[in-house]
C-alpha cells in the first residue's frame, strides 16, 4: 500500500491567528495566505493534520466540546474555499495549574511527545521521512525532531520570541515568515525530487 506524505500543523499561531487561549468562536481567524497555503499543499498530495496542545481544557478555560466545535468551525470556513484539514488531534492534558482533575496527566500525546503524530501516522499510513511539521514554538520543532519530520518554525504566533531560544539541541530545518512561504518551500522541495 502506498504511503502518504503529510504536513503536521500546529493550530494556534500557525493555522489560526494567535489570541492567547482561544475561548470564543468569534476569535477564530486565519492569517493572510493560510487558505492559499492549505490549498497548495493539498494540491500536491499532502495530508494536512493539525496537532495541538489544548491545556486550556485541563485549566478549566474551556471544554473538550468547545475544542471539537472549534475544529468543526475551521472545517466549515475551509469548505467555503473548497479545501479542508484531513484530521485534528489535540491534547487536553496538563500537569500544571489543572482545575479539571480528570485532565491531570503527563501523557504521551502532549507535544513534544510523539503521541499525536504516531496516531496520525498509523491512521493515514504516513511516511514520516517525507513529511513536515510546521509550528510557532520550539515544542513543535522538538516534536518534529522526535518523529523524524522536517521542521519549520513560523514567525507568526509565538515564532519571533521562540526564534531567540533556538539552540543546538532544538533547531528547525527552516525558519519561515508564514505558512504560505513554508508551503512554497515544501512544494519546491517536492518538485526537485
């Protein structure tokens, strides 16, 4: 069976504008060029998978149901542009400032641990060596390194601050000003092969 290639995307600060803890549907908005980037990556055959830490659930800021509804709203907005995300994975757990006890857990899915990527790999038959991770935090980059993905640090969201923290242990393969620029680099690489 043919393996798929994928682009794993952080949600807040990468797909959506960073607003702190997204706790209101009215705050859902895309960065300029993101819909074009999503369409471009899909056109070139990439599965698009969101992997997102959502510790606001554990901290009592919003519910898991709110997170799921947010993902449905993202899909609805993308559908208007005739595109979509293939899957959303999120981690509602945390071990600090936890208000909802059932989410107190040091789990395998919280980035930079590989749980979400490995679940998607199995479900979509993904070749991680031909896939990418795009994030705005070094925990995203660390997740990519932990799973053999090529990594992009975007300068959207927390990216400009996080860029200052890059070190020899956690270093992205690329630094890109936004998702569209990253998508064009990925497509360029694909065309060279």
